[in-house]
């Protein structure tokens, strides 16, 4: 471990909770150098929805590399990009009636968000972006300006402007109509809110605490956007690619965003790739107006096309994810019931779930105990108050049950409860 302490920046994070050296991974398991297996309920923060080193995708990648196929091409045409775009059109867009153009903004989710914000401002000629409490959209300055977490925002070192924060679903007292505050500001010329270019939202806030917006709330948000001429951006970077059941997390609500950002599992294999999708009429970019050296990652195009055709040509994975999500919800509900006095409760949709605690430090303690027992689990929320579950969608029911058993054992070891007199 000495090399990490000596040379790697103090900014490193996940390794502090998982102080082992990993070097192998297969399916839903990763292995440390001693060969000890760890069941993975983290999945690369949602970048490995189909598990580690999926054999079909690995075969595609190896064949691509062995064939001396082009790896780096910026935005030049390539056979791999053509095939990927064909798969996106055939598998994702046409069956859903989505007439989106596809932009390759760079290799990571923040690149997709930055492109979405710039495009919305360019198209509308306005500056302000509406975001929501506890939202997370990335760590570059534009994305950080629409992120809620004060610790992450504080790292910017400069003012973060041209954004306004509104309450996410269920943030208020439950009595105030959802969009009363936003509508009031938009209607009042004295409110100080400049007419917004767009609204950016996650349907389920991953880093913010697995807060799931209801379908009705999302439809109401779309209605407000249409009424006031604002573009609707759905950040589907962590919750897309099937995490909540359907490929796009907004499908359940029946809405059609103007712009959608995708990354994480879009390559299918954990390779960097990001997309910004937008309605055809929004394509007002000048050539090269938004670019990046690594916007042509051809190996990721190859595995991404294979992943779409392997997992999304039918409804099987969607149905499986919803069934497994119901299992996770039921088991977490039982655990929460056991620790009701610690304020335990269940959050999320599909296979994005959280076990939240009102008791300070409980979620971190559960995650630490889970690691000791061979389960990788992270926390989320503004106070790390939620134990967050993002297992690969391909995790077997047997392994899900095993991981949930570990969480139950970990909660019994970590959470303080009053003892009977």
C-alpha cells in the first residue's frame, strides 16, 4: 500500500473504506490480491450494470483489439461509430419514438452534462439553469453549479453562478403543491429569477441519497417546462441503461425530455463513453463548437453496440430488473422494520435502492461492517445517511439474497438500538 500513500493524491476516496488491492473481477464479484472474493453492490457507481468482464462483451472487445481496429479517432468517421449509432437508433430510439440526435461530448458523464448546459443556453439565448436540492451532475464547474452538495461545491474555489435551486420531489412539507414556488418565481417579474434556459433533473438522485421522484412529479415538471419555454434535461448518467427497469429512467413517467445525458454503463463494459441526446431541432452547434480529444473511443463503441443488442433487443432484462428490485425492496423493508427506532427506511426504484437512517453514522457503520463480511457497499446523501445498493443488473437472485443477508447482519452489528430494560 505504500506506493498509494506516497504518490497518490489525498483526494482518493473509495479506497479509504475498502483498504485492499483488487486485481480480478468476474460477474458480480471482485477479488483482492489474496484471492478473497467481494460481492459487488457498487458496480463501478453504476458503470457495470452488466457485471464485470461479461464474456460476450469481452469477446467483442478482444476481437476488436486483436484485429488492429482503430482505437482513437476523435470525431472522424469509423466503422465502430457507425455500428454503435445504428444500434442506438435501432434498439433505443426508434422503438420508443424518440427523434434524438447523438453527440459524443467526451469520455465522462460531466462532459455530457457540460454539453447539455451549453447547448440549452445557446439554443434559448438564456443563462439560468434550474436544478434541484440534493442533485448531483458532476465535478466540473458547469456541472458543479447545478449540484447541491455543499462540500463538492466548495471544492470549486470560485463562485458558481447562472443556476437556481428548487425543491426536489418530497423535499417540502408534503402540504405545499410541488411547483408552487417555481411557478411563483417564474410568474413574478420581481422575483429576481431570470427566465431560465432549462431545467436539469435526475429521476432518482443517486449521490443525493437515492431519492426517487414520482411519475406524477416528473410529468408536472415537464408541464411547467413547456408552459414557460424551458428545456427539460434529464440526467440519466447513473439511473439510465436499465438501472430502474426500463432503459431510460424517465420512461415510466411517460415524459419526453428535450435533452438526455448518458454515460457510466452505456459502453457496457466499464469503458469511458458519454452521450448527449437531444431533439433534432436543438442541433444548433457549429462544427467543433464543443469538442474533446477522447470523444471517439472506438473500443467503447464496439462493446456499447454489443451491449445494446445483447440486453435491450427484448424486454427480458427490464422485467428481470423490476422483479429483482421488488425483492430488494421487500428485504430492505424487513431490515428497516427491525431498526425503526434508528429511523431506518427504504428508498429508490428498480435496482437502485437505499437503506436510509436518521441515526448519525449508522449507514457508514453498516457499509464498513458489510466490507468486513465481503460486500462492497457505498453510502450517499448529504450526510452519508443512506447505505446505497447498485448491484449489477445481472446479479443472480442467490447472490442478491446473500448480499442482503450480509446487510442484515451488518445492521445488527452496527446500528445502535435501545436494549430492553
